[in-house]
C-alpha cells in the first residue's frame, strides 16, 4: 500500500485539531511540530486500520446496492411459460 499523503493545508488543519484536542481535553499546550509528529505516528501505525475499516464499509454498501439492483432488474422480468 502506498503511503497516504496530505497537502500542507490538510496537514495544518489536522495539526490544529490535535492542538485543540490537547488543550480542551488534557489542558495542555502542544506545539505544531509535536502535533504533526503525533499525526504522522498515528497515520503510519494506525492508518491502515482506519483505511481497511473504510474499505469494509464501502464493500458492504456496494453489496447491499448490488442486491437491491438485482432485485429491481428481476422485478422487470415478464411472465412466460418457460422457466429460466
């Protein structure tokens, strides 16, 4: 799997989220460099777990849609004397 990369703007936004979390939940200030290091750590070590969960969820959704589509196509079938 190729590594996930983020634009500088995306990275800045995530770093700000981490800093805000540390301030609100832990009452601690964290600098932008440690926050970015933490973001990269979680991305490298935990990112695949979140990525895979997204794939599993997408696969389940596509499966449900395909089942629904199959039902809709079969509903169009015209009656005949012959069995398929």
